[in-house]
């Protein structure tokens, strides 16, 4: 089987590293490709940075209106190829075909938003700040930028950064997750068709920790965008900033969701189940700790169990499948271990998705929807990002106690409330200690115009991905103060 190539300086090139690891379909363990993985991938990073530095000289001088033109073509190519991209995401990542295409739609929306960069980059001018003196601010590109992506959204996440970075006049390097590199290979086939880009403007390098460290240490790289687990996000932020780079590092999550007794229970249960079990729970915005408030008759609980039971599990390209496998056999073992741990800690399994058998896909990493009730508040399960299809269901008797629980969370990626009371909703959005808030929304994923706004251990940095934050991250401000005194003017 062919080893995946890098895309550097406008061409597909072999990695200098001959060691590889397999890219595996999580539904059946089929090997889909071999990806370079080892110390020598650092040489690939050096080549990509050299190409990106060269391309930058020309690109940053292009007018911004010219720099966004390739994005219009890219949007069209992504739309024309959305089925193929969706198929690849499902094959390597496991989620359902519907989810995969929805992911690509979010990527396209970021390309569309970045097409507004000529306006978004516009800046400020003050005439006569002091007598005869004008002052203005301009935004200039920061230089060579890099993105390091996680496995769970192989098509979308690089687009939180890439279109803004290049529209702002930077060059770019993407390092996809070694678990799911095939989607970006296809995206780069499309990028290769964009005639107006200088060679080397956008590059793709494969690998794991050695290539990430090479990106973090290379003096020519000025900005790093990372998305992944909190442990690695913290490391990326520390090492990147110690090397003088700007870094935005989005981390993991453990998202609480409160259901009030006044919520529309049937619809709420369906939306909550979509949040917990969509993408098999492998979403940084998956709700996982569900707090039913004053559910004295167990109405919310019963509706949640029913909604969870309705989820169809299987191979994501098969018709009608809503939930695919988790990414690796190790993940399945880890998640099943956490379910066991939760039960050891005193929880009752209302649904136990371990030992799932899917006919025709017996080797797949499947776990069916699981609900643990009364999980210990001081235990491991309630505080750990499980990243699998597991709901912890808690009962509390007031919204105040529920909000207090929400705010004890170390993460801060998302917090949600389901209610028909505007008063409760207003109090919640004001007090919740998280950066993305859902009111009667189960997956509060900001649209491309808004920052993807994680807080606390879910984010390290200042400016998030997407929208105006991305424009600010990928530009540096320059303030010019100037005067043209009449008396200094030479007569001729
Ligand atoms: P991960 O942290 O294991 O890997 C992410 C990237 O970092 C990969 O490209 C990987 O090659 C690299 N990497 C891994 N270990 C490294 C190390 N020790 N040193 C340097 N680089 C390293 O994350 P993952 O398992 O691919 O993705 C799942 C995680 O991402 C979850 O925690 C999820 O919540 C999080 N996530 C967060 C967001 C967000 O917006 N906050 C979005 C999606 C995913």
C-alpha cells in the first residue's frame, strides 16, 4: 500500500521518514493507508517552512481583494466534492455520512466568511489626534502559520484557520492527525487546482509529535493554531509561546447540560441524545453530564432513556445509521473501562452499551448508547472527558445547585440549559462559567462568523478560531502617526 505523500511547494513529495503507521477504518479495522511517522518527519517540516517563507514574500504584497479570489474557487470545489469528502471522513473517522457532510458544510462556511476579509481587515483612522497630526492602524500578516489538528473533525477544523490566514496574507502549513490524514489529502488535491496561489503558500506535512515539535521550534513559524486534548494543548501553548510565537490552543471538554422541568421534554430528550451520542460522543461539544432538575416523577429520565435507545449504531456509510464506532480499539477499551469505573463508583447503568455487536462489523470499535445514573460527584467519571457515547445523569432539586455544579467544572467549552423560562435562561447565560452557551441548543457550535469560544482548560490563548478573532490572530497591528506641517513644506 502506498505511503501518503506530503504536499510541499505545490507538489506531492515523499516524506524523508520511511517508518509509517496504518490509517485504520474504525468500523472494520481495514487498513486505508500508511502515514509517515517518526523523527525524520522533522526534515519535511523544514522543507515546508522554506517553501512557505518563499511564497510569503510574493503573497503578502497581493491586494487583499486578489488574495480572496482563490477562496471562491475553493468553496466551489469543496461543494462539488462534498460527497467524496464526506465518504472519506466516515471511512477514516467513523462518524455517519450525514455527520461527515455536515462537518464539511461547516468548513465551507468558514471559507465563505473569510471571503469578507477585505472588509474584516479594514482598520481605523483618526484625523487630527493632535494639532496637524493624523493617526491610523493597519493590519499586516504575521508570516508563516501552522495548524495542528485532532482526529475528530478531519475536514472542518483546519478551516477554522486556513482561509483567514491566507486571506490576511500569510502562508500556511497543516499537520493533520495521523489517525485521519486522508480527508486533508483530498482537500489538498482540490487546493492543487487553485491556479492563483503561489507555490508553497499552503503545505501539508504528516507525522506525530516530532513534526509538531519541529513546527513549535522553527524560528520562521510565527503563529500556531492547535486543536486537540487539554494535555497536549497546554504543552503546545507553553512550548510555542516560550519560542516567541502567538499560539491559540483549543483543548478538551466535559460539557454539562441542565434540563428544567418546564422544558418540552420530548423534543429536549431528542436534542440531548443527539448531543451526547452524535459522532459517538467524540465531539468537543458533546454534552456528557446531564442534570435533570426537580425530576421527581422521573419524566426527564424516562424520555432520555427512550431517546438514547432509538439511536441506530453501525457503519456510517450504511443507510439509516446515526452513530458510528469510536476511533480506535484502545479508545473503546478506555471508554468501556470508564463505564466500569462509574459503576464501581456507585452509578446505576440505565443503558449499558459495552460489548456491542454489529452484524457484519464484528471487529469494529462500537459502543452503544450508555446512561449512568447517580454518578459519584467526587468520582473520576464525572470529571473525565470520556469522548465516547456515555451520558452521566444527575438529579438536582434547583437550578441554583445545577449552575453551581456547572461552574465547578475545570473545562469551559460549553454549557447548556433547556427551559421555557426566559428568566432562568437569562440567569444561566449570565452565570455559566463556559465560553459557548446553548439555550435550548444541544451542540452550541458557533457559526463561522463567531469565535469558537472555549474557556478555562478548554482553551489556552487569547484569540479563538473563526471570524473576527481569526482575522486578529492572523494579523499584527501597526500604528502610524504622521504630520505634514505647512511650514516644513519647501516652496518650488
Ligand atoms: P490529541 O491531543 O491526542 O492530538 C491532537 C494533535 O496533536 C494531533 O495532530 C497529534 O498528532 C498531536 N499530538 C498528540 N500528542 C502529542 C504530543 N505529545 N506532542 C505533540 N503533539 C501531539 O487529540 P485527539 O485525540 O486527536 O482529539 C480529541 C481531543 O480534541 C479531545 O480532547 C477533544 O475534546 C479535543 N477537541 C477540542 C476541540 C475544541 O474546539 N476545543 C475541537 C475538537 C476536538
